[in-house]
C-alpha cells in the first residue's frame, strides 16, 4: 500500500524515447514513472530495428508489467492475439493526453491510420515534426505517413532527414532501401523511373555496417538479390542471416520460410518444402507457425498445384489445433487457411467445392468475430471482406450480375474511407467483370493506377490482359514481365505468376 501511495504522488518523469541515437538527435519524449520501464521499452525498440518481433514484444511487455500505462509501449507492442492487442491500443488511446505532445500525436496518427484517413495521418505527422524538428524518429513517422498516402517523394525527403539527424537509425535505412528495390512482399516502391537499385543496395549495406551481428541486414540483402532473380547469391546472404540468428539464440522460423521462398522461385520445390516444415516446427508460438504455413500453401499455388494446396490446407486445419493458439487466433487462422482453399478450388474451376469452402471460411470468420470486441472499424472490415470474396466467387464462375450486386455492396462500405487505396479491391474486381464481359476498354477505365503497385499483382495481371485485348501489346508485356519475375510469396501473385509467364511466351 505504501508503494502504491508513493507512486500516485510521483510526478510523471519524462524519459528517453527509442534508445540509441547520435549526438545530433534529440529523441522524442516518453512519459513514465519508472526509468526501468522506459529502459525495457527502449530495448524493445532496439530489437524492433532488428525486425525481431518476439524480442520486441518480450521487452515491451516487461515494461508494461512495471508501468501498465506507458503510452507508447501499449501502442507499439507486438501482440498476435487481436483481443489482447486491442486492450493495449485502447489503453494507449485512453492515456494519450497524460503524456507528452509526441505521445499524443503518435497515438492520433495510429488512430487516423487505422481509420484509413491517410491525409489526417500526414497532417498529424507534420505537427510532430514541427514540434520535434531535431528528432529522427519524428521524421521517420512522417515519412511512413506520406508513404501510406502514396506521396513517395515526400516520404523519401523525410526518411533522408531522419538519417541525416541520426545515421544509426536502422529502421529508416530499411525504409529508404525499400523505396528502390524489392525487399518484402506488398511494399510500395518509388515510380520505376526514380528507382535506383545501386542506391538501394547502399542503404542495405548501411544497415549491415550499423548492426553487423544482427540477421536483418543480411536477410534484406538476400531479398534484394532474390528480387533480381539472383537466387544463388540470395542463398549466401540468407545463410549469413541464419548464422547470425542462431548465434544470438533466436528462433529462426520466419527466416527458414524466407529461405524456402527463394528455393521455390529457383525451381527447388521439394527442398523448399523441407525448409517450410522446419520453419513450422521451430516456430515458438502458434502465430509464427501459422505465418509459415500460409506461405507453404501458397508455394503450391505458385506451381498451379491446386490439389496439393488443398491437401496441405486440410493438414494445417488439423495441425493448428495443437499450435497453442488462443481460440480467437485459432478461428482467425482457420479463416485464413480456408480462404486459400477457396481460391485453389475456384481457380481450378471446382464450383461446388469453392462455394462450400467460401461458406466455411465465413463460418470461421463469424466465430472469430464472436470472440472479439467488435468496433465499427472491425465490423466494416468484416463486411467488406465478405462482400469482396463473394463478388470474386461470382466473377470466377461467370455470374457477373450477382458479382455486380456484391460489388455495389462493397462500394457502399469502402467508398467513405479516406485512403488513396480504399477502392483498389473494388476497382480490380469491377475491372475483371468488365474484362470477362468483353469490355476491355471499360476494364481499363476501372483499373486504377494503384493496380500497378506491388500490392495488387493479381489485378495487374488482368489489367495487362485488358491492355493486350485493347491492342496495347507493349504495355501489357511490361506488366506480364513484372509479374512473371516477382519473387516474393504473396497470395495474389501466387495465383497469376505462372499465367503471366505463359502470356509472355504466347
């Protein structure tokens, strides 16, 4: 009781935000009654710079055991369970006005991002930089906001300012590299004419120079070579990453999955399966196992082996029961696996099976929703996903009237979201409706410029088909080539990569 009373009487102490920095950097302030909690928080962020989510989470949760109201630990802690994650984020939001302006603005940026309000997030990031103009982290967060708003030049400008202030800011060097070269699935690159591979590699080398004992720089360097179809060189970098991770005593399940990806694209499919299996076995938590498992399913889709994808999906649906998942994680996991089963059936034109799998996916998703605290955004995303998948099903089986009804439903849900990518899924599916209905020109009107980004290879493929049908052979071939040589394990691209290669040879 005495200790509790003393804590109440303590004025909040402003502590250091984010740990290691150069002498020119003035870190963002963080508010806590415990220097020990802040120290643990900073250690968590150090490991986040190594892309070590489990270690980041370990330290931040220890910080929260000491100071449960530490705002940014609640905001940024890695937590795979959606209910636990929401409690952390809700606590950050509830306490946002009890700390520094930096903490409040970062929480408000998170809320704006979650709501899909990209421009509001940028505006808040600008306020952060105005108040903390000598903070590298402030510029990095503003750069992230610009990137999500598809304002690439502005993002690059702020990232460069961040590393100018703090040359040892590993996270920002990673962001700069990812503007120029493919280093992960789903990233948003600079426009092609502004990409500079040599410069991107220099940024990755900088990461290795700063943290030579961390695996992350070597892994990203391998990713860069994989993106360039230099699979043998990628193997060497991945081995160095694996050696570094093993030496640090860290779980390497995700990295084993990455090594497997490289083998898939190098035509070493059977060896890849061994690495996927090892990654799943080594996973120290159910969510880690699930991540590798989904990639393994997709490896079969890349080979157009729909039967294999379905077989291994069924295997995982059984195995997941023993993966130490919470009930909501289990239902979310089964939802994800059933989605991949549905897509395998649908793209193999097995209509009845696809319908049954889609229905089962919806059952799992509904069960997951029943286990979660459902807010407006979660409900919106749930409804949008159901409408999108049902429209997709109808398109793949030629019922364009039914598809358009579902797309109208989807549009009503997403059209109010203030994000430059909010309508991309709608536009992609509507483009497919127009294309399959014989209206190539109408399809091209639907496909937005965003459809050409790394996030939307699936729709990019059909945009290229529409371009070819409209007589724009050169533009079509360019997109087909990009997809055929895309060497990252994304769900959408797994369904069309082989088809794109076939289009190039036809």
